[in-house]
């Protein structure tokens, strides 16, 4: 689709892109998903990921065993606020990196399923 095709679509009242940094985010759904994850796992920590050209700012929650989940939150401040509301530690992934247990959990899942290209839990 060309540049002008997107422009015409927005002018006609239809939504433009639904992904990327300007995407709309249902923080109520994010909060509900994270509440279930935090309540059912031990030692959960939050890692804030910066926005990119193709994705909004997001949070990765990582449990003690390495299981993880990711959701877009829109802004860094929204991510810190969510983590604070759940009472869990929060880190900026650009400063700390991802915990090794996250990679180990993803690798174990790929091996168990026979998937060598998988990305973990979404």
C-alpha cells in the first residue's frame, strides 16, 4: 500500500495503523492480564522496553522460573505506574538487560515443542 492509500483511508473515517508507537492501547485489558500473571506466579519482575519505530513502549513481566509475558503500555511512565500498582520491582531493560532465566525458559519451551524459531510466551 502506498503512502497516499493510507492517507485516503484515514480521511474516510477508517482507522489507520493499529500497531506501532501511536497504536491505541487498552490499559484495562493490560492491567487485567498482568494481574492474573502476577497473582499466579512467584517473584515477578517488570522490565520496561522502549518504544521503537514499529512498536509502542511495552512491559515484559518475568517470573522466578523465567516464564514471561509482554504487553504494550504506551509510555514509560505508564509502565512504571503499573509495576508500582502491583508492588513488583521494575527495571529499564536498556539499563539492566533481560534476565537470563527468561532466555532459558524460552529455550526450554522451544526444545520441548520442537520449535527452533519460537519467541516464547505472548
